C-alpha cells in the first residue's frame, strides 16, 4: 500500500462527473476516482473548513466512530472490479481492529474529518500526466470558512469545468 493525498478535484467533461485525484505522497503517480456530487461537496466542505449548521453524513460517521470509542487508523483503496473501486475503513477500538467495506469517496471524506492517512494498492496508481492549474477551486473561495450553507450551495452551482483544474487520462 502506498500513502496518498488529494492532489486535486476535477470535472470529467465527457461524463460531467466529479473526479478526485489522489497522488502518492512522495511521488508522481496518481489515481483518479469518479465520485458523486454529494461526496464531492462533502470533501470540498471539509477541505475548506466550512462549518455547516447541521452535520453532513460524513460528520455523522465521524461522530459515531468517535462516540463509540473508535479511531480511524487509515483508509485503504484496495482494488477495482468492473470499473468499481473498493475501499476499507480501518477502525480501532481498544485492542480490536475492524475493516469496514466502504466506497472510496466516503472513505476519503471521513479520512479528511479524522486526519487519517489514506493508502492505495500500488497496482492502482498510474503515471498519468496532470496539467497544471494554479487555482483549482477559483479565487472567490478565499473566505470559505465564513460562508453559510446557502452561500456554499450558490458557489458550487456557479462552478464551471474551468474552475476545477484540468487533467488528462
């Protein structure tokens, strides 16, 4: 397993689907994973430390894990089958360790909330060429932590493909 970080978020113009691009922590290899709109928004909210009036689903997951005495040790994206990625949350509670099957997008959103490291099976990483984009989220999200839920929704609705950063597959 290779440790990864979020390199950027993007929009696949062919499918109009959101993509999270994970990059090996100390190297150039990447793994693009296509994700849904709610998971994308949850990741963006956490990356920009935006406070919501009510917890999102991934906030609830964090609260459940923590309140039951658990700790997310790591998340792992383990394999791909029929164009579907598989991942696991590794949750420790006392001397017990549970591996919970989950979607990669949910694992990423939860890992961000609990500061857990993310890992990818080495065979899933590729030497994809990424085009540089100086500001993948656009410059008008500078004070994101001060946005209300309605302002965030309005901001996300205004985003276009050029705001996310470009990549080549």
